[in-house]
C-alpha cells in the first residue's frame, strides 16, 4: 500500500504535500517523493528512501522546494529494490512528463523493450518509469496532444 496526494492553489505546495503524506504513512511505504513546480520554472523532483522525515529533512520541511502546484507519493516498491532511483517520481529525459502510480503494470517488460527500440533508456527497475516514458513517447509523437490517438501501437 502507498499513497498519492496533490495540491494546486496559492500556497507553497511542498509543506502541504509533506503534511498530507504524513496522514498516509499508516498505509506503509519504503520511499517517498514530491514533485513541485510553478507556472514558469522547471519541475523539481525530490525523493528519498525510507521514512518521510528523511524527505522532510532533505527539503527543509518543504521550504527548499518552491512552487504552488505539486504531487506527493509514498511508494511500496514492487519492481526493484526500495532505493532512491526506484522511488517515485519518475521523469522522462526531456522532463516533459513526470509521474507516479500505485499498482503493477503487468506488461511493462514488453513496453520497455518496445520503447528501447525507440531509443529510450531506463535508470530504474520500475514499471512506473516505463509508464512515464510511454506517455512521453506519445506526448512527443503527437506534439503535446496526448489525448490524440493515445493508444496507437508503438
Ligand atoms: N509498481 C510500482 C513500483 O514499483 C508500485 C508503486 C507503489 O504502488 O507504491 O514503482
């Protein structure tokens, strides 16, 4: 079990995300991460293996990460060891797509092989990185309009 929280508003998102994630700690997790951005800056991703207080320390309670839009995630790793590289968030190389998920993608190996043939490389063992890069593939293929023919074959 794990958890996902999101915030968009006028407050700084990071401390709200950390506080919200603390309410989901009872569900169990082995790493945690936040991704925060504002309308002009690149997204910032911070993640840490272990307890949420390690992520809080790493971000000075969220103060070190600026932005009013964000998502937080506590992860229970199902693919790969629970270390920082496998922790969510996962991000595409061009930083256009950043994502988390709570589940298992059964056909991730097949998708990974197809994406590899399209020159994608992978830094983690997770199924989630594959999902993020699959979205990135379609995002680029359709010039940012991923609603358009999203489920086309690779
Ligand atoms: N399959 C996901 C992973 O290992 C599970 C993440 C989760 O449910 O927390 O990245």
